[in-house]
C-alpha cells in the first residue's frame, strides 16, 4: 500500500535576531523573567521586505535540495500560515511561482499553531489516495507583524521563520507517516485570537490577544491526549517513542506535557530558546534542527503534536 515518507527537510530563519535583552529597552520585562516562564532567549524577525512567501520559498528550496528533487517533481504545495502575504491569492501560489513550478496545485491551510499538522495530514491524504507523488508541506510565519510590541504578555513569545518537509509516495513499510489526528473546538475562540486584520504585505493587521493561563491548561491536556490517541491507533505505547517534536510555544507546556505522559524530557526536541513561538513553522523548524544534528535515525518513532487558536490541535505519528 502506498503511504507517505518524509524524503526531505529544510528551514529558513531571517537574519535579524532580537534577544530578551533587546526587549528590555521597549517593554517592562527582563531576560531572567522571560527565560524562567517560557524558555525563550531570542527570536528571529523578518526584514521589512521579507514576507511569509519569501521565508517559505527559502525553506522549500532547502527541503528540495535535501530530498534531491526539483520543483518539477512536486505535484502539490500546502502552506500552513497565519500571516499570509495577502488576503488572497494564497501564499502557496506565490511560492509555486518563485520555485518555477508550472504544474500541479498550491493552496494555504490556516489552523494557526496547529497549521503544520493540518497541512501534513492533508498532504498525506493526497499521497495515500494516489493524487500526488511528491508534496511540499511548508509552515511559514511573519508573526512579528501581528504582535503588539507594547504588550509584554505576548510580544516576548513570538518570532518569524519557515520550515518545510517533502512527503513522497513509497511502499517502504519501515518508515513513513503512520496516522494523523485533527481536532478543533470553536467555543474556546476567545482565549487566543487576532482582533481583525489583513494580509501582512499591506502593512496593517490585527494583534494577538491571549489568555495565557487558559491556553496553558488546554495545551497540556490536549497535546497529551492526542499523543496517546495516535499511539493507541497504532497499538503502540509511550515507551515506543524515540522522539517527541511538539509545537514550540513554551518550555513549561512541553515539560508539563512530558510529565503527564511520563516521558523523559531527553526525548523531547526543543528549539523554543532560539526560535521562540513561530506558530505553523515551529514543528518543521524543530524537525530540521534535530535531523541536521543527526538526532533522528531511520526507522525511529517520532511523535508530532501542536495546538493553536480555534482552538485547533492535532498529532502525527511517523517513522523517520
């Protein structure tokens, strides 16, 4: 049976870095306070002429190179983003054009911080049903443009970046995506949302509003539950997991999730210290970082999970 394998990975981070010390000059906060509560030490910020499509394009090129494929091999691009260049057309079609891809299709998926899991699940279904052989799955964000830089409760949390995976059709049963699981609950909208806005290329948008304690509580429970859901679906246990790659929102959430699952933190990939919360880009950025460091070995069991505004959440279980 044809299924999806991860055949390539890539990433891109803007060159500008803003440290916690830099933020001390503009809001009432401190490096010690931010690190203690979030684990974040710095974040990357896009230049004024860099948009989500630009970040996505660079990450996509990196992933294609890693997969030893060209844009001509790609049948579909799915971009997960909360910060599109424009209200329309989709950021994915801009990436398609920048890559010089003239066939297939491209579209965006919006599930905020859970967006990459949603995009991955979508791409996996296209491959499983035989409609695509190679799919670029990208998470790209310029969250710095929807952050209120005077709100110390949110501005410390977010950064910009992009990560990408190439999914390819394969009959190699020793690796690949085992299952994906998606959920949402619209009744919780008010605890994490943006108050209006438009595509970030226009230079104006709404701002992020968050009830941090409520988000924390939901995140720990839902990330743990959907991880167990994916393991139970495949008749596996927490002990079988080699690596967990969660959405990089806050080190405390990741630690609490690991404790709830009785999972050692040594098995949890964390990049939040250097990337901050990059929403839909955080999981592919973390995967790329771990893979590039040689941590992920062929056949290892990898659990991905994320939660974001909506609330929307989900998980993916895969053999690397």
